[in-house]
C-alpha cells in the first residue's frame, strides 16, 4: 500500500543563468520532490515566477537588487531562499517588517550555503575567546562584486560577539602609521582582508593567535556545487520556518 502522493515544491530561480543560479536550476530540475517552474535573469520579467505559481524562490543575483527581489516575493506570498550578499542590520529589519503581516511566510538568508563554511564560522566563534588576536582573510574569484564577502562579514560579527561576551579587549596592534587599506577593513572591530584572484572560487581563513601558538580555520569551496545541498535543504524547509532566518546553521541543528 502506498501513501498519498506528495506534490513537488514549485521553485523559481532568480539569477538562474548566473554562476550559482545555473547550478541550482540543474539540481532543482533533477530533484524528484522539486519542480523548476521559472528561471529569471537580468532583464527578464520578474512576475514570471509568480505567474508560474512558484511556492519558493531562490535568489542568487546581485547585492544591488536582492532587497527588491525579497520584497517582491513577500508581496506575492512566495517563500524566499536567498544566497545573494549585501545584507546589513537595517535591511534585515526591513524584511522583518515586511513579513509581519504575513505570518506564514518564510525568508532564509544565508551568507554561505556550503556546509564547511557554516561549520568554520561556528568553529571560529567557539575558538574566539581563547585567542587575543584574530584577523580574517577571504579570497574569491575576481568577478565578485562585494568586498568583504558576506561570509567574512558574518564571521567577523560572530567572532566579535563571542569576544564581547568573554569581556575581551581589542586585539593588540601597535600600528601607528599605515597606507590606506594595508590593515584591511574593520568589521565589528575585526580586521578583514579581501583577495580577488583569477582561479579562485570562494575561500576563507580565520587566523587566531595567542602566546606561543596560532590557530587557522580555513574553508575552501573549490566548486560552486558546494552551495547546492544547502540551498536545496533551504528550499525543502522554508515553508515550515515562518519569519526571517539568517544563516543555514538554524536548519542544521548547530
Ligand atoms: N550564500 C552563498 O552560499 C553564496 C552566495 N553567493 C552570492 O550570490 C550572488 C550571485 O553570485 P554569482 O552566481 O557568483 O553571480 P553571477 O554574476 O554569476 O550571477 C548573478 C546572475 O544574476 C543576474 N541578475 C542580475 N540582476 C538580476 C535581477 N534583477 N533579476 C534576476 N537576475 C539578475 C545576473 O545577470 P547579469 O550578469 O546579466 O547582470 C547573473 O546572471 C552574489 O551576491 C554572491 O556573493 C555566491 C555563492 C554562494
Ligand atoms: O560571490 C561569491 O562567490 C560568494 N559569495 C558569498 C560571500 O560573499 O560570502 C559566499 C561565498 O563566499 C561565495
């Protein structure tokens, strides 16, 4: 005896002809429990996803357009799974406000959908209180629009929160004279250095140091397929997670 047939989740992809979006489209197409109903890229009619009856939209577009896209999804009553970067606290507040009158709707924004990147952020937060020094180096392909990366910004935020909770002083640094940018960008009080290099995909090192030792937490996405399982998990789970969720860790019981 077989149970009742479960309808596939109807999925639309924004940025579907981009580097990550193209891989997401292929994976959704191949998954039996998902149905790729619309692919929208720059210049296409955004309403295609609504017209096609998408229940979940995946966004891998550009930091300049992602907030408008999320607003569109919320207005249309479509859950959103967002990988696009360029987020800050006011933008998250804005999304929460848009979601208020739609209590059944979910938006997931994850700075990084690769399992190792999620784990490395957690490891960095765990280690932070044991090391007086911390700096982050993120390394990406040269087609990346934003610096620092969303992952690096989130890592800095998590590390800074752990340090603050432990009552730590700022990292030691005797620099009194510097060329602009030589010490990187300060993100939540953490120095973040951004490398853009042909041949790279997405990489990050969190460097920590204290008396007589250093700890390096490194993650490498050597292929964009690394992001796909996390995105599919988000697509499958988002309808059961109303409100705004920031970070894939919440779906991984971390
Ligand atoms: N969270 C995560 O795990 C990851 C996040 N990212 C982030 O995802 C985003 C996309 O990355 P990536 O795939 O490498 O970038 P790409 O530039 O390769 O792809 C983005 C695609 O979106 C299209 N696009 C631009 N504007 C719109 C719009 N308004 N509506 C629909 N499509 C649009 C672009 O078209 P055109 O080129 O013609 O402008 C392009 O085809 C970036 O912010 C990146 O940082 C990337 C990897 C993993
Ligand atoms: O642009 C990319 O490529 C990536 N963007 C995300 C970020 O900014 O952290 C995730 C990953 O690093 C790849």
